[in-house]
C-alpha cells in the first residue's frame, strides 16, 4: 500500500490544486505567513518556505507560537490527523490573539474548531503519505492572501504532469539505489537552502518507512563545523553512506565546496552517492528528489524486511503523552 501511496503524489497534487476555495479571506492585508505543523504535516510548510524565499514564512514546530505574530500574519495550521497536540496548542494561542487562520486536516479536533477557514483533505492515509494534499494548498492560500504575486495553479499542474511522467523512472532508480543503503548509517547533504527540506524529507522517510537512523545537514554551513567531526568515530565509516542531494540551481560556490568536500572525505567515507534531480524549475527539482527519497525509503524497508507503514514508537509516545495530564497551553 505504501508503494501506491508514494506513487500517487502527482494525482494528489493535481486534485488538491483545484480544491482551495476562491474566497478565503476578508480584506485583511498580510505581510507574512506562519505555518504550523509537525512531522509529515509540517514538512509541507518547510517546502513552501523554501520555494518562496521572497515571502516571510515562519515554520513553527513547537507548542508556542512566536511572539512577533500579529494581525499582519496569516497562520496556516497543518495536521493530517487534526489531533496533533502541538498544532492544537498553536490554534488556541492564535485564536486568542485574533490571528486569521486556515486549518488543513483530514478530520480530528482541528477540523471541528469553530474559528478558521477549513480545508479538508482525504482521510485514510499515513500523514507522510499525504504530502501532495498537504503541500499543494499552501501556495494557493498564499496567492489568495496576496502573499505571492503569481497564481501557482499552472505551476502545480505542470508539476503533477512532470512527476506523473517521471515516476516510473524515479521508482526504478530508487529500486536500484536502496540495496546499497541496507544496514548502513545514512548521512544526507543538501547544497542549498531550498534543498534542506528535501534532505529533511529523505531523513524522515528513511526514519519512518525504513525504520533507520539518518542525519542531514547543508552546504555551506556544514563546511564550518560538521566537516571536522564527519567520519568520527571511525569505526562506523565502513558502514556509512553519504548521499549528496544536489540542487541543480545551487550557488556555484556551493558546488565547488561539494566537490572539494567529496575529495577530502573520499578515502575515509568511500560510499558516496550523488543525486541529480530533473525538472525545469525549483519546484520540479525539489519534488523529483522528494519522490526519489520516498521510493528509496520504501525499497530500503523491503530490503531490510520491515513493514514501511506502521510507526509504532510515534503512536506509543503519543499514547503515553495522553496519559500525562499537563497544562499544555502555558500562556
Ligand atoms: C506519520 C507521520 C508523523 C505525523 C506527525 C504529526 O505518518 O509522518 O510525522 O505527521 O506525528 O501528525 P499529524 O500529521 O497528524 O499532525
């Protein structure tokens, strides 16, 4: 089932691109957006923030919303289940501050809230498998709120068509790559700010689908710290894979940094893989690479004999937390 879910990303995007109501807002003028959400829901906000660097978008992944948030802020709360307590805590604070909110969920408590404009996405998926439904409304909402200048619908439709044309090849590539990562520690490097959410998505999907630990960082920042510790302790090096997820539009200096880094670490960490995304714009590059990572995590799960669907520890922790009665909203 997870394979079909991953495969359905283009359809999700196509469907969701037509689902945001034309009239979402009164005449309020916004100058920034706050996108709240955790895990498989919150990553949609990270992707949106990376795609629209010209807009002030803050992604919030904690109980408290930042102090700067005011009436000029449009808040978008994303929770697939609608029951994530951090996001629900954000709702309460935003409501008290009188902030306009759009609530994206498939159901749950968030969907039953009185305030806020609601966008309902189809239920029955693991949240991380609903990325198309959760991400696509974000540019649409930001357009309706006048935060971005151009209607993104065409670009989203083109993205869906592009991915639909690429997905068999992407899947094939993932099937070839995944066995090489079995039983190994995976370190992911992005070479631009735009690709940080892509590397993060790879990490999350490797964590949740393949049930393995993975780490990510970004060039150039990691050149100033992590580069020194990379490959230490040495005993893990024979079992470590380094994956560079290359942004075709990254700064040329970052590309040079990547090449130099590779030659610096190549002797100690020889298992290096480079991913070169396809596409004609940054949105296509990002989602091409995301789809590849999703499929890699799926085939790695199969390779290692684990079921990609259940995320037992997440559920267990949520259950245990529910048993701890604490005042969540401190303010
Ligand atoms: C599960 C997953 C998780 C959830 C997260 C928040 O597939 O990806 O990271 O997304 O625990 O839950 P929701 O998305 O329901 O707000």
